C-alpha cells in the first residue's frame, strides 16, 4: 500500500509539472519581423496604428556587406501582431539614384506621407537623401522631387562619401519641420512647409562619438536626440529644452545589439506606453550585421526626464 501511494504521488507530481509546462510556456516575440531580414527601423504612429518602415536586408549568408534594394512596411494595432504590406518603395523608383535602400523615415503632414530615404546618387559621388510621397502610409510611394534633397557635395563637416545618410524628421509644436541626418557628423536644417525644400542653412551639432542614426523625439517638455555611438554601435542620447539645442549629453541608452555592428533606433509613444524599436543580428538563422532583424522593447523615463537604460529581451512585447 505504501509503495502504491508513493507511485501515485510521483505520477501526480509529473502530471502537475506537465500541466504547468503546457499553460506557462516562454513566448519569444523578438524579432517582431520573422519572414525576412529587416534593418534600420523607423516607426510612425497614425490613427491608432503603428506603421513600421525598414530596409530589406537581402544579402546571402556568405555575402559580407549590405545588399538592400527596397524598403518594406508593416503595421500593428498592439505592437505584438504585425501585418505585412506590399513593397511600397524601391531604390530604383528614384531615377537619379543608382541603388542602396539605406535608412529612412516616414512622417505625415496634412494628410500626405513623406518618406525621407538614403540612396547612392547616380552622378554626384556619395550617399544622398531623397523624398518620396504618398496619400497612404502603406503606399505606393513615388519620387516627390525628381532629384535629391541632400547630396554629398552640400556638407563639408566630414570628408567622406557616406556622411549624408540616416534622415530623421520632426515637426515641432509651432509647425516648423526639421531634418536631421549624418554619419561622423550630425547635420540638421529647417524644412519649408511643403516638406520638400530646405528653409535655411545646414547646421552642425557636436555630439560625443557620434557615428550615425540620429532620431528626434519629444516627451513632455524635453527634446531627445538619440544616435549610434562609436563602432560597433551602442545608442546614446542628449536632451534639450529646444529642438535647436543646446544639447546636453546624457549617456548610453542601449548596448551593442547582439551579433550586429550597427544599432539603429526608433522611439515612439503608443497607447500610453513608450517603445524602443531597434535591430539586431542574432535572431533569425544566419543573422548578422548584414542580415538584421527588427525587435521592440519597452522604454521608460526617470522623474527628471532622463531615459532608463533599455533592456533588450527575447520576450519582447507580451
């Protein structure tokens, strides 16, 4: 009888463990995009949805540089389930460019969606910034200017051919729009209300160990300028009471993203929560610096307005 009771106890314990394992599995939501490699994420909150724009990393497993010909767009109502939309824009849609669908950002103004992109210029040596436009956040988009807005010969702060990359755009409370961009040197300029022309000279911001990937956002009374710091890249940030500065450096926000030399961020508020969107190279099989995957984790602020260090997780948004 004693042996029977012991056997029954063991059986009940094993059964209980199996039930617990079935009802409480670990769920990994990062990366959020699993059907293809994506990098350089930029998000837009519009009408109760988040639209995620990213470059499509097409490099094969044995190819050790970027191969990017198009941008992709996904949307979500809850930051957990993401709907894929048809490819809205390709580098070849810019007749004056010769390729490279690098980092970009979409912003809405007066019912139109403006997509600021990095491409290799066809005749002016180096990277450049173009603009596409659409009546829908999912496109299709078309070249808005028929030429580049920014070319490499317009900036002299750095003597390289790739310093005019990674555009980010912000419209301030007074309606004035600003374009920030750069590699090794951070540039910014005002935009005219039509979002298609510069409205004044190109300015320079001196930031510690600035590499690339500037991103502007505002939370309460503070402006935040986050950017890729050193190489391999962490994300650092500065704060200001004005979008034109002066900027006060606040330190590291995000550590090196797993298995990726680059780190590119997008910061948004959505339905009462702040989010940090980034890429790494660690998740999909054969991932790496040229085959990246977009991830999302929550972002939190301290009482003084500074941002808490982002914790990158496999679980992501539950």
